[in-house]
């Protein structure tokens, strides 16, 4: 039996899923083209049930990839019962989505979640009355406290077994119904054979301009849709999609009003938090403070684990050396692979793990939409809007989750720009290079300067790319949810899922790449690569030829460019071989040139091969340009 | 007729509505995408919304309707006409 969870974002759907699926359950994550559903097996009442958690969506009108995926799943996959998770404190808005689900005529249960939250707001809902109006069972729950879940599954299983369909068709005003019936009666019946839906729903979807259905329509059907749309537009004075949305909107408000009674809300301190955190002055002060504390915390935790982990891998290499002949090719490969894994485990994980966890905390509390609100005006200056700040912030930890997070943007154009500029944000790996070289040899002020300079480069790049993709972005419409105390289970599962995504993308590349580079090292390919790269490294940037290979390593993992630099130069005292200005030029180049392979893999997945290729070319040219500029600024002579 | 006149004289964009005002949405321009997006969050023509705050530097407007708070960017807020409630 397969039970599917659907619901709007922040409805507590994932919390419910975690309670049901539990940590002991076998969980699989199927990445779709742009969104993931989580599938899990759960044992309910002596029966094993497959539970699917669809991405949170506001509606089924499919304005974002997540919504298209949710709709396709509900229409095309086998669904024994759908559980519509509803935030009881936002009943009227949530019911608009519920009405759309009822239209689909699939076995449905409404899970009225966060009842405690609603009561605190003075909203009391009569579940029986609501159930009567909607024609589907309604179960009240408080998922975070595990209340009502057994009953929910009992009802869901009953609905699935008896295949109880919603018993009420959504009523609309008479003239709208006439138009719907007219269209339903005249369109080609084979149009939606693919979907088991009624002709009336098909007519609704077509008049709403739903691309999934319109794309199936032939010329005659399209003409009929346009004709009936005009009929609605003439009588209502607004486009057909708005007429239908308004019908649903009015009905949802009516049902919500009828089923709930409102009393005096309890005092809620959360209402006043925003008077500080979204304040026009204090909001920015706290934003800077919170970000500063966040990065300090990530850095402290990461540093705590990095050294002992690195020591562990070093002893592994020594152990291998003790048992093998160090001059063989096999040893070179084993050593390379161990070092590759060491980089992933000892250098990236210690920073990535606390970063992802901290981010999950900020996300679950609900702080990020507030940041988007505060930063919207600034993001507009670079051709984006507030929502795009989220991937940019993620970029400081690691560019891979940053690129993945661009999914939250609805416009493909915005996604591309946000993804490209995210790769220019110095991640924690580049942080080690900036700290290890610039801060160490030139002083921390120069390192800080490089970070500030980077913000300008990110802004300028955003501006340039927006000019190249001059599509008008509609701007920000973003729900600012109320603050919530984060649940540990949800934080851990979120961190784990993202962590795994990183591990799956990056580690095969790390291991394969390391082995390949070890081979190159064994056969002394480095002389050849150094010579090949000398036009850039020596002629343009004024650096020693030996840095060439390190740049190749840097594409594999950014921090390797520094580690390999020490190896390539043959001394840990870099300043003996390179002058401080040369160190600065090298770091500038390393900061901006070509994203690392893991980021490239993420880019390929999110923005496609063409734009990934452009990004590689752009960042290489940008890094060369900035490197040459730094060279001129620091007065390294051109030969 | 008189009613019409009164409506028009008090109509302004959401962007130009100050904070702490209760207003009714009269029209939403800006294309189907914007309308659908707003309607998903429960905002439609005829709804009464409370303008909670506006961000500095030409930033977004925060409106509240039926318990949902929505940040609306300037470009979109300028395309939403409202009247005093």
C-alpha cells in the first residue's frame, strides 16, 4: 500500500513524515530532474506501508518544478491514499490547495496539523463540520508531539482499502459551471487519456492555462479553450484563470469561516521578535551578528576535528608504506586515493557538517525568509531578488549545496545567475587557502580585504550576467512563516540528506581523480602540464612555472592547490620561492578560477551542460583578468 | 457613480501604502504568473490585507492576510492597486 503526503510548505509535513518513517526505517531518496521525493517503508498496524513525502507545494497550478513534480506524481503514479497535511492555523489558505486535491478525485484524507498552534491563535476548528463540507475525512494531529498519528493512519488505510473518493464535486457559480460544462462537452476526449481525470477537471485545468494539459491539446482544442476563456472574461471582467482561482478562493474562505470559531488569541512573544529581526536598522545589525557567530561556530567546530582526522589518514598512508614497496605504481595509487578520501573526510566534512546543521537550524527556525526580506533591495541591484541570497550564503560553506539550493528560485534565468555567482563565493576550502597563504604571509587584513573584494566581484558578475540574460524577473513573493522551535529529528535528517547528496556527487570524483593524479605524478606528467599552463601562470600572472600542476589539483579540490603548492615548490616556506605579491596573485587566481569538480557536477545537474561550460570559461577568464590586475596593482614586473 | 469616484480617489499602489495600514486589494497586474503565485498564498482581488512593515532602500513590503505573512518585492507591490479599508 502506498500513502502519499502532500501539503503546503511549513505545514509540518516533513515532521509528520519523520515521526512515521522514523530513523530506523529504510529510507531512499530518488532525485528527480529538479526535486526529490522521499520514500520510506513504515510499519503501521501490523502492515508495511510505503510512505512517500512529496515536496511542499502551495498549489497544483504548477508554477515551479516542485509543483509540476508533485502533480505528475499524484496523476501518474499509483496512489492508494493521499494525506493532505494542513496547517490548522492557516485554514483558509490551505483549503484552496485541498480543493484542488479534491478535484483530482483520488482517495484523500485531510490531516489538520498543528491544532495546538491554531488554538494558541484563538482558532477552534470543528473537524466534523469541515469533513462534511469537504466530503473527505478530517483527522486532527499535532505531529511534533506525535498526537493523532495512529488515528490518521487508521483512517488513511481505511480510505485506501475501500477506495473512498471525495464525495463532493467542487461547486462553482452557475455561469462558470455552464462554461465548464460547455468546454468539457466539446473538447476531444482522448486529450487526457493519459490521466484518469474527469472531463470537468480537464476543462478547469485548461482554462487555468495549465501547461501540462495545454501541451497535449491540438489546435481545435486550443481554439475551444480560448473561446470559452473569452466567455468567462467577458462576463467577469478578468482572465479565465483568475475567475477560477477566485471561485476556489471564495469557497475556501467560506468553508474555513463556517468550520471554525475565533476567540481571543493567546499572547505570543514570536510576534514581537520580528520587530527586532526585521527592523529597518536593527534587522541588519542582527543579520551581521548572526552570520558572524554562525561562521565562527562552524570554523571552531571544523578546526576541532580537522587536525585529528588528518593525522588518522597520515598514519594510514604510513601504514600502507610499511606494508608495500613505496616505489611501485600500486603504492602511488593507494596513496593518492587515501589522500583523496582524506580531503573529503578530514578537510571538507568537519566544516560542511556543522555548516549544514547550523543552516538547518536557521532554516527550521524560519530565519532565511527574513534575510531575503532584508536583502531584497540589494539583490535587485545585481539583477536578482531577495530569495537568491539563500544560495549565496550557502556558498560560503560549500558551493555544492549552494548550487543545489538555487532550486528555490522559480525563474530558470534567476536560477542560472544565482548558480554562477554562488561559484564565485569563497567556500570553506578556498578559505583554507586564503587563510593559509594570504593571512599567514601577508597578514589577516589582506585576507579580510580579499573577502570584501570577492563580494564586489560577485555583485559585478551578477550585474554582467543579468545584462546578458535580460529577461525581466518578476521579483519576490515569499511567504514569511512564523518562527518555530526546530525539532532535532528534522535537523538531523535534513543535514544527513544534504550530506549524502554531497557525498554521492563528490566522493566518486575525489577517489577517481586522486587515482588519476597519482598516476600522472608517477609518470612525471607534471612537467608537461607546467609547460602547457605557462602562458597563463608565467607570462600573464608572473608566477613560477611550478604552480601549473597545483592549479589542476585545485580543480579537483580547491584546498589542494595550496597543499600541492608546498609539494611543487619543494618547501613549506612558500615565501622563500614566491614574493608576497606573487602569493596574493596566486590566491586571487585560485579563488576565482574554474569551480571544483564537485561543483561542476552540481552545476551540470542544475543548470545544464551549456551554462556549466560558460561558467567554466567565464570563471577562468575572470580569474586571469583579476590575477593580471592584481599583478599590476602589486607591481610585479612584466617580462 | 459616487461610490466609483470615492474608490478611485483613494486608490494607490501597495508599494506606496505606509506600514500599519489595512487595505483592500483592488487589482493585480503583472501577468498570470504573479497572480497565480499570490493566489497560492491566499492573496486575491477583494482581500483585506494588513501592511505590517516595509524594508528600507526600496525593499519589499510585508503584508498579512488570514495569518499568512508574505513579503512582496517592490516591482510587484507597484503593480497591486489597493484602497483604504
